[in-house]
C-alpha cells in the first residue's frame, strides 16, 4: 500500500478548524443510523396499534395533517437554507466574528417570518373543514393537531441558527443521543396518553410536539456552549450578509419544495381523489420509505462540514474519491434494508396493516426500487451545497417533482389506479430524472469519470444478488408470520454481509474496517473485564 493511501486514511485535512476525518465521519454516521432506527420501530407500532383500534377515516387525519405541513419550510428556507453552510465555512477559516454576523443578520427575518407563518397556520386550522376536506366528526381534532404543529415548527425555525454548533464541531454522536432521548420521551408521553385517555390519533401529535420542545431547548443551550459565537449582537447586523443568505436560500427553497412535495404530494392527491384505504396504504409505504431515506441522510449528515471544508480548501481529488465511495456505500446501506422490505412486502403489509391493505405491498415494492436509482447520487444534494451548485440541482429537483405530481393526477383521475398508480408515477419519473440529469451532474461537479461511477454502482449492487435469492425463497414460502419474517430477513442480512465482506471491499475499505475493530474491540474487552 502506498504512503499516499496511508495518509488518506489517517490524516485529517490541516489548516482548517473543521476536521475532515474519515473515521470520525463513520462513527458519527453510525450513531445517526442508530438514532433513526428507533423512529422506524415507533412508526410500525403507531400503525399497528391505532389501525386496530380506530377507523381508517380517523387515522387518515394524521397523514393529511402531516402532508399539509409540507408548506411550512417554504416560509423559512429562504433565510435558513444557507445558515449552516456559511457558518461552517466561517469556522473553517476561523472567522468567529463572521459567525456572529451571520446569526445576527438572519434572526430578525426569522422572527418576522415566524409571526406571519403562525397567523397563516392558525387561519388554515380554523377553515380546515372546507379547505382540506376534513369530515365534521374529526374537525375539532384536526384543528388542534394542525395548530400544535404550526406553533412547534415556528419555534424550531427561530432557534435554528443557534443550534448549528453540533455541525460545526461534528458532535453528531452527542446530537443523536439527545435525539434518542427525545424519541424516548415521545414514546413515554404517547404511551401515557394512550393508556390514560384511550386510543386517538391526536395523541401522536401531542406527544411529538411536547418532546420536540424539550429537545429544542436542550439542543439550543448545548450548541451555544460548544460555539459561543452563535449569538445576536446588534452591532454585527449586516444587510449584505442577510442578502447573501437569502440569495443562497432562494435556490435552497426550490430544493426544499421538491423534497417535501416529492412524497407528500401523493398523499394530498389521494386524500382529495382517493379513498381512506388508499391514503393509509400509500402513507404507510411512504412513511417506511422516508424513514429509510432519512436513515441514509442521517448517516451522511456528518460528512457535510467535511465536504464544505474540502471545497473551501480546493481539495478536489478528495472530493472526487468521497463521491465515488458515497455511491457505493449508499447502495450497500440502502439495499441492506430496502431489499428485504421489497421482497417481503406482502408479509409486511399483511402483518402490520391487515388483509384489507394488500395494495400497500405493491406500493412498498415500487418505492423501495427507487433506491437503486437515487443512491448512486445520494451525496449530490450535499455536494451541491458544498460547491455552490444549489441552483442547478434544486431547479432540476423541482421540475422532477412537478412532473411526478402531474403523473400522479393522471394516474388517479385518468386511470383510477389509486395508491399503486401514484407510486408507479413516482418511481418512473425518479428513475428517469436520476439517469438523465442527476447522475451526469454528479460526474461534473466532482470530476469523476463515467467508468469510475459505473464501477462504484456495480460494486454497490453485488451483495444484494445473493441475499435476493434467500429472501425470494422465503417470500415464496408465503407464511405471513412475524417470526418467519424476522428469521428470513436475518438470514438474508447475514448472506448480504458475508458477500460484502468477502468480495466487495477494496484495500481502503479493509483498512477502515481494521481501524474500527482496533477502536471497538479494546472497549469491549474492558467492558467484559469490568
């Protein structure tokens, strides 16, 4: 192995106050995955518990309210889109005064926007019946849920600039521990309400908002302890800085618009033109999709400060290598989860939702197939932020989302295909957009060749081949039993891991695995000795 290869694995980039350390990124990413998994288990519990005790019509209020909240980011992303990026860049060159200037310049705009957002949200809640087609029997509950969500989101946005200390210091493990504590608190509150007040979908929102407010307070205080320069100082306000952030946020807004409507548009279409069963089927599948996609995003999130630092320091070669490995690692991680979900979708839908929701299996399989096309360019949103290519990326993302939305309407109104038609529309448009535009864009912004990119994709798909055979055999067995399902997924996962470790790792990957072992095994021995 060459000296250059050794230096790549062991040395962070120097002359920067944002450390670029591959091992640290991996540890932070792993902690993010653990934090996200808890949300998956809570999600499954909510569906299984409530659908067995309340009507689909009442449960459908929850996805409609959550889908309505997709408009919330557009009130704020003009101002928040560039905060983290520019704060990290300022710390990378140790410009602490610039950090205070950024926070001071954006906070007044956030407060004014939050007031307008709350006024609009409470007005929407008052007229939720005719606007959102909410039945009279659920109208009071819907108004309360929407009001709580609006107030909670407004407070979170005002506090956002003061909470980026975790990104600056790359304290994602601590951040995820706080997130786990929030989720645990949410579960405790939810169980307490369900046990004392009886089953009702409103308790999901009440528990979520309560836990979020506690979490927001703790995170804000802790972030400012790590980065005291995240503060407001009247003398530091600069209109030029505010304009720069808003300009960056303009294109980030388009990306956020595309992101939130990418999935939620289908729920809104089905809520207006489909049945309650269609809404539940689609929302269940998309909720699992979003949890898996969110898990992958959380795992990558610790890399964002490093990507910004690489671009700031003009380390283009490392940026290229990182993007290539990101394509492979993204497929490895995504298919490890998406493959068993897709192949065992019939059993999953039957066990969780019941026999009346068989179409959810088809929807689930279609959404899981999206990962085959999205993950090779999974780092592209972060690369666009790091390299200043947000306009090119987010404009294309918005156009893709609009195309998906139009295809969904045609599928539901023109062909009456319900949730399956909506999912098919989303899959087809996503696959085409990735191949035609987003894959070539990643090659352009990183400087990688098409051959290198193709090899990274192939390497990312190899472990799924053997695992697919095992899982397909289990699915053909056709027993919708939870124990059998868990056993089949476990065996498939073992086969997946064996193929990956024996046939897919290169020299740098094996060195990274060795470093992880060297860090973890001594700690395990000390724990056993104690």
